[in-house]
C-alpha cells in the first residue's frame, strides 16, 4: 500500500488548469523524485499534497486515509513535512529556535527532547551551531537547518522543493548526500528537482511533469537511460 497517493488530481488557480489528471504514489520509506522544467507544476503538486491548494477533482490519500478535504495542519499532524522552495528559514532566529518552530506540534517536553536528539544525531553540525543566527549560515548549512526543522515533527513523508537551488555544485552534492542520509533513516521522500541527473541518481523512482501532465514515470535507473528525458533534461 502507498503512503501517499494522488489519484486523478486536477488543480486550478482560478480558471487556469494546472495539474491535469495527475496520479502518483510514494511508498513507505521510498525516495521518489518529481522532475520537470519551470512552471510545469512541481510546486503546485507539493502544495496540493499539503492542502495549500485543493484539487477541483481527484483525491489526496495519505497513510490509508482520504485527506483531500482536510486542513494543512491536520496533514502535518498525520506525518507530512516540507522543506519549501528557498528554504524559508527564520533568519533573525538561532538554529535552535528554527528547530523549535518545527516542533510546535509536539505537546510534551519528553517527546520534544527526543526529537532534538534524533535531529542532532543526524546532523551534529546543528548542535555545534545551535546558537548561531540562521541568516548568517552558508546556503548549504541553511539547507541542513531546513531539513532538521522539517524532521522535528517526526514526519513519515518529507516533501522537498528544489533542494539544490542556489547552491554551488559542491554543496549540491553535499545536499543530496544529506537527502540520502534522511532516506536511510526511514523517511519517505518526494523530492522536486530540475537537476534530473542528481535527483535520479539517488531516487528509487521518478516522475516527469510537463505543463501539468505526467509525461514519463518509472524506476530511476530506467529514466536515467531514457533517450527523450536525456535530450530534454539531462543535457547530453
Ligand atoms: N498562486 C498562483 N496563482 C496563479 N497561478 C499560479 C499560482 N501559483 C503558481 N501558478 C502558476 O502555475 C504554474 C505552475 O507553477 P509551479 O510553481 O507549480 O511550477 P514549478 O514546476 O514549481 O516551477 P519552478 O521550477 O519555476 O519552481 C505556473 O504557470 C505558475 O505561474
Ligand atoms: Mg517550483
């Protein structure tokens, strides 16, 4: 059974039809990449999963439950978290305070302490720099804070919107290593990327969107070999 399933989703902004009959799955613990060019509907897909926009028709199912009509807060409480486009950290706050913002759903102090320990074990850097202002960290370091913050809510599924954006090549590699690390810790991920090569190199499966429609899907290895995709996105 899938952890996440979009079934025949049609999402509009006003009268503009963006996502067109989109069906996709993410299994428990699976790493799936969602590829596509600018304005193809990648971020809209993540917004639809989180309930920031509602599909006009079709369903969003998470952990065996139809959440299409549920509020974003409900979906987050059920185990969905996001690292948004451009990371959106609270720049004038410390690393520690940023992590706390990700834990706001956690009521009891004990659970929260365990969440800090789990995130600090995964990213010792965040513990070392916990008192540094987030806005003074490098891009790659901010990426780690954004992932740590998302993981504070102990999600089953982590959505990531273009983690490589704005990072120097060496940091892109580091960023994908971190994604693999989180994946190996058992968190399912849906990673939106324009960097198709890099995204597919770590993914189990991939989907390719073009103007709101799926044009290709399959195991990551198979997509990496796909002639059409290579021409369109992989630049070789
Ligand atoms: N709030 C909105 N109101 C109207 N149109 C929107 C809104 N948000 C996005 N769109 C439009 O929907 C289309 C898909 O946008 P989306 O942000 O999902 O693309 P994307 O694949 O994430 O692109 P990028 O790679 O540039 O981030 C675009 O044409 C965009 O202009
Ligand atoms: Mg986007």
